[in-house]
C-alpha cells in the first residue's frame, strides 16, 4: 500500500495520506486523519462494496 491508494477502514473508503514504512499509515477518514496499523485496513478491490466479514 502506498500514498494515494484507497483502503477500507471500519466499513468506510479511506485514502492513505502517509506511509510510515513500519506498518503504520495515516489515512483520511471523512474530514479527519487517523494513524492505523496495516492489520486494521484492507486494500480496496472493488470501490462500491466493503469487504465481507
């Protein structure tokens, strides 16, 4: 994953804004930026539907 890619986080489509290179990413969630570990996000395969759990 890298800056500018979209991922799923808590059922929402979010953009990666910074990759720390140690498994942590800053992602834009709505109007906020959150620091999350890569284990908490999923790569966006299909933009219209969140991953099934």
